[in-house]
């Protein structure tokens, strides 16, 4: 059952990721943002299969929740109209296909040349959430708070810059 769920979530992740970039249904950026949400949720499903429940929850809460709401606000504030279809650029298509082919060749060669050493013991998994939280809020509290204030200032700046004059 776990293998079936893995292939299902992996296929959903790849399909939705493809639909974010090349959406044949609509040229509306909001539709692409919704497919990005589905990609993030599918990735969270893969994290659950790896028993990384904290990462799955953070993936859904932070990325699918907060970041995607921010993306949607930016899309709506910019008031993007539906993009008109452009003619296909032959040079772009050719260079894109060459790049994808080169990456696939490197990927396949790396997989075929790698060998799993049978006698090597695998390291114990680390990264529990309690030591991470203690380290973040004890050792790195000042950089964490500076980053929080910086994000708040950036958000206020975006709101002020996007505000239309009422004159």
C-alpha cells in the first residue's frame, strides 16, 4: 500500500508541478497558483510516507497556507489580465529541449554508475523537532527576530507601494 501511495503522490506532484508552468486549461495566474498549492500538498503526502510528520505539517501550514496567500494577494494587487498566447519561440524550444536532454543524461549516468555499498551501515536519523526548536530559540533568537522584523517591514512596504492614490 505504501508503494502505491508513493507512486500516486509522486505522480500528482509531477503533474501539478507541470501544470503550474504549462497550464493548458487557463492562462490565468491564479489557476497556476492553485496548482502550486496542489503540488505542495502532494509533497506533504510524500513527507507523511517518510514519517516526517512535522515537515508535512510545516509544508502545508507555511507554504500552502501563508506563502500561497501572499502569492494570491500579489497576483490580485497587480491585477494581472489573462495573458495573450504568444507565438512559440523556436530558439527557446530548442535550447529548452537540449537542456532537459543534458540534465536527463547526467541524471541517468549518475544513477547507473552509483553502486549501493552493501556492508556500509547507514547513519542514524537525526533532526528531531525538540532540539531544532531549542537551537532556534536559544542560540539563534536574535537572527530569528531580526528576520521577523525584516519580513514585517517588507510586507508594510509592499502594501504602501501598491496603494493607489486617492486624489
